[in-house]
């Protein structure tokens, strides 16, 4: 045997030459990386909810444009428009004909 050559089974030789990843493992890794990128929901206190409530009501009654920062798991989402309706029973509100969940609101401001 030559001094410079290396046997396939020495050290990590066998595993070095045959690295495979099972589809199940690949899916699990992809899910793990995706979970790391997800945003966490912000918990608002009562005072912040009171301010948001006032701004939503002002938009509804005065037809003022409002900008709402909304929770989304993977991206920054803003809703800009005039609040058309508030459905407290189903905990949702409508802006420009589209319904959104009240609990997804993370912040609000009146647009001038």
C-alpha cells in the first residue's frame, strides 16, 4: 500500500463519498428554516388597543384614511384605506371592501 493513498473505509471515507439526504429529512430541514423566518405576533396592552379603537372609529365615522400595521407570519403587511364596517361579533373590520381580523392589528395611524 502506498503511503499517500487512503482506504475508502478509513476515517470517514465511506461517508464522505456517499452523502445523501432523504426526502423526509429535506422537508424537515426546509420546515425548520421556514419556521425561523416567521414573525412573532406582537401582544398589545389595553392602552394600545384603546388608541387603535379610537383611530378605527375615527376612520369609520369621519371617512378618514387610516394606516394599519397587520400581523402576517412571513412579511410586513400594511392596510391603508377607509374603514367601511366593523363586525364586532365576528371580530373583523372592512377596509375598501376587504375583511380583516381585528386581532391581527399591530398598530394604527391616521393618514393625512
